[in-house]
């Protein structure tokens, strides 16, 4: 039996096995590796290393955010309606893996071009990356609530996925500076690309399984785009969730983008020391995921998220004061506990919303919900780019000065890392407080 036939004939009945859960969860590693490497270093790479004006990069990032946002609901709706012998989600994932990894690598391997040419390269390559990323990641995400069907199953099943995801973040944001610092950016791109391709291929072959009854032929196919959007945005649980998620994602994106500047221009440490700070965050997040899984099973997604957001916000503010990498790393440990909670809990909450919608409407619409969620939260990329460009420009930052930056840069970077994310986190807490589902399951 060929691999294609084997994938076509697989169907999940009952709860997934441990092997299937681990293999499915392994997809979190390459997804987060690419996503966090991009978020953490693309502005720094193009501004500080290639010398592209920060304003130009901000405009390119806004274009990237808009394209990615628009693609999410389109791909989500198409995925929900797709009918093939291989299922609704699996074909998209299988076709998107190679283009995704190749485009990711090319982002860090631009030819020798002037600033205008580099921006053109960035826009074209990132557009390909965006399309492939949405196709793969949205469909992997849409499989999660189909494979794991209750809050208890999702709390347990999401643990390996988030642990793999954090390991991907570590490699992408804590180890990446070591690689590009010693071997260069192209070598980093090739090494990380090879790792991503290998893990995605294994996860796809062993863990991407659809249910035999996961896509019945029903009235869902007759819903217009307007009806899809109306049902989604009329969901009283979805609106506070998606706005809160946007605020959280913006906070995390700003923090990750600010850390390389913080290490170099506020702590006056070597570039590679960003690995220590980011590593502390993720080292604390990994064991905390198990604790958050226990906590959400004994309370509810709403209660657990409120606690996690509060811990995250208070810890982030403490980045204002350290004067050394060690002090900042200790703050990072506290931040990591909150990060672990957010990583573990947000998709569990979205799964609860999807279940509630299916019970009320009779439609299984994982793709649309993850797509619209992706559309909204991609605004975090735009907000991150605006904040970074505004703070750096207002502070007088000049890449050509190297480490000899104006004194105002230190304070501005600390505000970007601590105060601005706290503001977004407070808004997130308010949104989740308004979330109406108070029980463990919908």
C-alpha cells in the first residue's frame, strides 16, 4: 500500500492513541520555530544588519500582516467545504509543507541588493511564505478540536503540542542568535529549514488523522460568505475571545521583537546573550504547561485564562528594572509561567467556542473559526511593527551608530518591552473577563 493510499484510508475512531497525539503535537515544533524566528528577528535582520530604514520595514510588515489576515478566513472557509477521499484538512497540509519551508529559508538569504531591492525581495518571498503558512497552520489547527473532543481531552492532548511548540520557540528565538552569530544568517536559514521539513513530514505521516464522520454532507455547504461571517461574529463568546487573543498576541510579539534590542542597547550585552533571556522564558513555560493543564481541568477555560493573563502582565512589567542579563533572565522565568498558560489555554477556549457554535447551529466550522481568529490576531504583526518603528524612531535610534546609540534608546526600549505589553495585557484581561461561558465544557 502506498503512502498516499495509507493516508487516504486512515480515519480516527474514538480517542487518539498516545502515538497519534505525540505525532500530531510534533507539528508545533516547526510551526513555532518558523513563526517565532520570523517575529523575533526579521525586523532586526533587515534594519540592524541589512541597513534598511525602519519605516520601510514597518510598511512591508504591515503589507505582510494584511495579506496573512485576509488569507485566514478565505482558507478556513475553503477548508470546511473541501471534500476529498483524503479528508478536508490533510490535502492542504500535504501540499503546503515544502513551499512553506523553502520560502522561510529564502527570507534570510536575500541577494546583494540596495535597500529598495531588499524590500521588494522581502515582500515577494514573504507573500509566498504567508500563503503556505496559512494553508498548513490553519488546517493543522482545525484538526485539533476534531481529534480532541472535550476540555479534558484537549487539556491533555494539547500538552505535547505546546511542549513541542516551546521547543521550537527555543530553537527559533534562543538558539538562532547563536547560529547566526557564529555561522551567519544563510546557514541559520538552511539548518532551521532542514529541521522544519523533517519534523513536519513525520508529523504529517503519523499524526494528521481525520475522523470518518468529521465532514458530513449537510447544509453547511449552502451557507454564503455573508452568513458565515454573520454567524461567527454574532457568537457572544467568540468576540471577547478573539479581541483578548489579539491583545495577548500583540504583547508577546512586541516582547519577542524587543528582546534583541533590549539585550544589546539596554543591557549592553553581546547579541548572543538574547539566547539566555529567551531561554529562561521558555524553560519556565515548559513545566508550567503541565500545571496549567491540571488547573484548567479543575476550573474552566475562562478562569484559567484570567489567572494566566494576570501572571503574565505583572511579570512583564518587571523588565523595566534589570541592569544585567542575569537579572533579566530571572524576570524571564516569571514571564515564562504566564506564557505557558497562554499557549496551553487559548486553543482550548477556542475549541469550547466551536463546540458551542456546533450545538446551536448544527454546523461544524472549525476552519472558519480558526480562519477568522487568524484574520484578527494577525493584526498583532501590524501593531508590533508600528510600535517598534515608532519607539525606535522617537528614541533617535540609528543603526549606523552601532552600539553608540543616544541615551534615550535605553529607556525607549525598556518601555517597548515592559510598559507597552502591560497595556495590551490589561485590555486582554478585560476581554476574557467578559467571556460568557463559565463551565468546563460548552
